[in-house]
């Protein structure tokens, strides 16, 4: 799990920069803010769940949210265009 999650930061930064290569600084700042906000909101939510329910309930909620996130990513995934595809090595 840890090895897989380690690539999330790098891959999302890469995708954000590909989305708008003319505004690298702006997109990097936006990505950083959203990433840190998601950590803060997740920590707060999990703390509230553990305080009011139990740790097993918190894990169940986390699993449900992870599945919803995966489904959302698969449904909302943008189609790749030839403009963003890497050029073949020569």
C-alpha cells in the first residue's frame, strides 16, 4: 500500500502540469493546496468518526470513500488526445 501511494504525489503533479503547461507555477500551487486540504479534511473526518463511533466504523467509512473515489476517477477520466501523448523514442 505504501509503495503504491508513494506514486500518487508524483503522478498527480505530472498530470496537473500536462493539463496546463503554460501555468506550471499556478497549477503546482493549486495542486499543493488541494493535496494538503484533502489530508486535513480526511484527518478531521476520521477523528470525528472515531470519537463518535469506533475505529472499525472509521475503517468502513474509509473503504466506502475509497471505492467512491475510484469509481469517480474511472467515470470522470478524460479521454487522451494525441496532443498529450508522449512522442515515441527514436
